[in-house]
C-alpha cells in the first residue's frame, strides 16, 4: 500500500488528476494499492484554508485502493474512478457523466451531486446526495446496501436509487423510515426513484414534494409507482411537506405532520393537497397555507398557520378534532400619532367550503375565518378572549342585513344575522352579547367583486386572565395607556400593561411609569429639544400640533426643572387626552393580572397544557388571598404554593417520575421557555436545588421569568387559552 497525498497550489485552484505535479510523490495514483488522501491546506502565514478543484477528465479511467476526501476540496468525475475499498467523501464530489465504483462510500460533504453512475456494495449518506443535470439522465446509484441519514434530493434532474431487496435500511417493509427525501422542480425532470424491493406505503421519514415526484418500484407489477398513488399513511414520526405545487393522493391517513405552503419564490398559496379520503388521527396535524381538498375526517388538528395567508379547506370536514387559526400580528402607523387604530393587520386566515361540523379556534385576536357556505357550517366558533377576530361571509352583502340578534349564556350562544335573502346562524363559545359584534362591508379587491359581510368580534364579557376596562375612571389604566401612546407612539402591549399595572398597585406613580418608558431602549436617545419633546406628545396623544399657549406653558415647566416624565403625565391625563382614548376603552382595554398569568404559566411549565377554568379560578383565588394588594413578593409566595400543589398532583405524577434535578430543570426550560437549558442556567438552578430550594420555587423562577413571559404570552395573556 502506498499513500498518495494531494498537493494543493494556491495559485492554481483548478487542476487535473492526471497531473503528477499536484501529488506530493510526483506520481499520479493509479493502482490497486494506492491510498489517496486530500487534506485541508492553509495559506502561508494564515489560518485560512483554500479550496482545490480536481477533475478526472472524460475518457480517463483510474483505480485506487481508497480515498479520503477532506471537507474543503472538490473532486469532479467526467471519467471513471474505481476505489477497491473505501471512499470517505467528506468533501464535495461532483459527477459530469462520470462513473464511480467502490466497495463502500460514506457521504459526509455538502455536495455529492450531478449526473452519472455509482456502483457500490455499501453507501451511507450522512449529508446530501443530489441528482441534478442539464438534460442528462441524472444520478444513478446502484448498491447492495444503502443507509440514508441525510437527504436525498432530485432537483432539476433525477436521482435513481437501486438497492438489493432488503438492503435499504430506511425501508422497513413498505414504510420509509428516517432520513429526508426531497424533490424540487418540474415533475418530469425531478424524479427521485427508489427501487428497493417494495413500494412506499408508509411515511416515518421526512418527505418534501416541491414540484417533482418520488416513485418506488413495484416488483409484482414491474413498474414504478408515484408516491401520490402508493402512500397511504404519514405515521407519527413522519412528515410530509407540499410546497408550491398541486398533489393528488388516494386515501391518506395522517398521524404525523403534513405541511402545505407556497413555493417560497413569491408565488404564495400554490401548494395544494387533494385526497380521496383524508383522515387526521388524534395527535396528527395539517398546517400551513394553500389548499386542502377532499373528504376529511379530522380527529387531530388542521391549522392555518401563516400570517397574511389563507388555508382553504375545500370539502366536507367531520370528526372529533379541531380547526385552528394561527396567531396574527398588527401594528400602528409610525409618524401619524394614531396609536389606537392599527394600520396593518397580518392575520392567518382559514377559509371553509363544504359541510363542516367541527369547531374553529382562534390562537389570538388577529385571525380571520372565511365561511363560503355559512349554511353548511355547524361547528362552534371560539374567538380569542381579547376580541378583534374577524369572520368574513363572501357573497353576502352587509347592505342587505335587516337585523341581528344574539342569545346565549356565559358559556356561549348563537348570533343570528338576518339578510333579505335568509338568516345565517353562527354558534359561539364564550361570554358574548349582541353588542360584542360589529358588521360592515367586507373588502373588495375590485369594484366588480361580489359584496360581502365582515364581522368583527369584540372581547368577551369575562377575561379569565385579568379584566377588560371600558370606562376611563380613576384607575391608572388610562394613564398608562396614554403614556405608551405619547412616549412610544403605540398602544401598550399586554406584558407591559400587566407590569406597570402591578407596579402602580404597589405604589408606583404615573411619573415613575413615564420615567421608565422615556429611558427605555425602545424610546431611544433622549429628546433634548423642549419644542420637539412637547410637540411629539401632542402629536402622539392628542393627534394635533401644540397650540402656542400650551407649547410655551410646558416649555416653561421644563425650563424650570420639571422633569419630562412629569410633563408627559400632565398631557397624558388631560381631559383632551382622555377623550382621545375613549374609542379604545369603548372597545375594551385588556388589563392582565400578574397572579392569573402566573398560575397559567405554571400549568404550561409543569403540566404542559393550558389551565382549565376551574383550576385557574381556584388557584388565582388562593394567590389573591395571599397577595390582596398585588404585592409582587406576595404573589410569588402564592405562586410557589400553587407550583407545589401542581407538582404533587396526581396528574403531574401520572406523567412524570421524580427523576434527577437535571431532568426536572430541562423539562421546565423546554415547557416554559421553548428551549434547552443553557449551561449557566442549568448550573444555577441545580445549585439552588442542592442548597434545599424547593422544586416548586424553581418552577416559579423559570416559569415567571421575563423570557417565559415573552415565550408564553401568545397562549396566556394574548391567547387566553383554557382547556376544556
């Protein structure tokens, strides 16, 4: 055995295998005892490596014993290469009508691609194999044994895999297990074909269809079968992504995750999945935007999950599952000083066409439900408690509404909309009244488009995570709201309102609130000019320029040493400011309660679920009993008692063993923060527990940290999710 080491030349990156000067031994490797080694090379006097591109030219044939290709260099086969033993491809291997023979091939580089032929006893893919060609037949891999730990891709070229029966370790019976499989491009030119002894019926892997097709060989029929014809199940461990193209399946059972999306290149909503019978099992989910068609039995969840886009469900939907509308976002128009009316609203939208008997739940107060045939919708609608969600009824003009009514209890009721052509009845979950709904003409892209009705849903009459204030009374809520508008030019976010309301309950003044906002990073650098400072408050709060007398008055105050915070409070609490806030308070201003939210976060951190209404009420009453004035220290004491009760509950014990401290800390991080514990945090809390601090106290510290509040705000203060 002789070792041949590639000798890079920084002044000549593109070289040929048959050039003896590129080999350290001065001899071209071409014998069955040649061990070829490519090693990373750095520039002289530097730690930077440089890349070489080595080509075996068309018509050339070389034989070696083994090859170790480093991660930096590229080897391109235009000719033929035989490796008698092992080819470790940690670098980049390209095929341009080339041929590779090897005993074993281990793919570990970022590129193993092109068009050509590979013959091996064993192939292990740990990164990516890509079939790509410009008019060629793609990349053909023939192996006795094949393992895919990475991704197989056909993109603008075919990838054809032929493996001896029983040799494809990712095919268990007729189920694809582990690894990722992706087709991207025109269906006729981007085919991933797998000939391994069985058609693919089950998916316990990661499959992405983005314009191409995956096929598997049916030995009994002697032909390749498209995945859309053979696949019958997406198993619990499997995913199926439909991106930017339509795909039609036969009966399909989903226990894992199916996602639908646009093509990612500006064309939105073109992904579509049609099934002759689609069944979503408990725990299974379909999410995204685009189109979902066919007869659907949903015992899991179907979610419109992307802001600004629509998931259109076209077909009858039944079952015990849930239809969900994902969270949206909204904001205020900068520079115009109107922090009450949002100028943008990016909502996830769910459109239903067909006979649907399932309930629809909004994730937050910025979502839209479109009912193309409201007479065929018999499910119940569960908006967010905060109010602001939309329902759109196409082809039903708001101008033809002759009357509306609502009847129900605190748990729910029926909204009836009487049109000149008939009545629409919608069943709601939650505590509403007739005044909770407003009606207007829906959006029309073109004047010739059919008229529609837009229903805006107000807040529920009870908000379980705090209160909804409608009157501008003597509390500090209006002042806090106005200071946000004046100083930050926006309405207060829920966590901010919760924080400053808690401070005011414990003695903080509005001047303290103003000082904090003025020194915040969001506010930025201090405004030194008295004119600019006063004018900005007038513009933001009162929506007008300052009159001369008012401007001079507040300038004189500032010149006399009165703080900017005090001036901001004076303007924010003026009668004119209160009048400008009246529309917001008429709609209802949500004031979350720190104790209620803290209890809810403990449910998520320890039980991995939202609180039920009974449990939330019971525990929040306990915390309020310990902290009647809202004192933060007392609230945390009350929450520690709640955490202890939950930790010792039969429900917690049913799903968790006591376990080591490290596992407990990790579970709290994942549930409350949505991430793994960092080394510093894990060490800190492990030390606390070793010093005798209770697990309940640690749960409160993590679940009510600032990071947890931000992470869980969508399901606590904003989403107000309740189980049951």
